C-alpha cells in the first residue's frame, strides 16, 4: 500500500505519519524544525489537538512536541 502525502494540518489525533520533506520553507526555519527532531524519514504520532485545532501535540523521538499549524505548514508528511 503506497503512503499518502498530505499536509500537516490534515492529520487527525491518532494518525501516524513521517516527515517526507519541506517545501517553501526558509532555510533557517527548516533548520529549526530539523533541530527539534523533524528530519526527513522521522515517524511521529499525532497525540492531541487543542480545542480550536491549534497547536498540535505530536510524539516524535520519544518526546512530546507542540507545533502551531502555521509553523508546520511547509513540512510535507506521509500518512502511515
């Protein structure tokens, strides 16, 4: 079964995905996301969405990371 590439904001609580890359992201911000552990190929689990949908808490590399949707909009992901 092929993986489906989606935008980060399309993921729902309980979805598993992996980072597939970055698009239209300034290099400095891409480096920041990567320093937080969001490197291409890294799997993560969407743990929680705030009541209004933002921020989103994900479990990545054994720790919980909260991201604003607009911060992660340039990250492309594959739903697993």
